[in-house]
C-alpha cells in the first residue's frame, strides 16, 4: 500500500522541481509614496529580460546584477 502512494508522490515532486527550472528571478525596486525603497521579487521565463518589467515608477534587474547596481539608481 505504501509503495502505491510513494511512487506517485515522488513523480509529482520531481515534476514540480523540473517545471520551476525554466524560470528566473528578477529583483524590482520602487519607491513608496513616503520615499521608502521597496524590493519585490518576480519570477519570469528565462527568455524574458528583467528590464522589460521596468516601468515609470519601477526598475528591475537580473539576479546576477544584484550588488553591482545601486537600487537607489534604478528606483524612480
């Protein structure tokens, strides 16, 4: 009985792990109305550049760019 439950659970878990491999993490920065810098994390497809998520009041960078770019410079 236990083998019948373990195998489907393992298959479901491995499918979940493999499905998340085609996403990447972007970091977006924006200022709130009181001027405080707010960071949010957004997962996108690997083909989508993080800077395409930027808009007038928000700037987004790749996770590999963190630490090399000052968030104050990209947050509007």
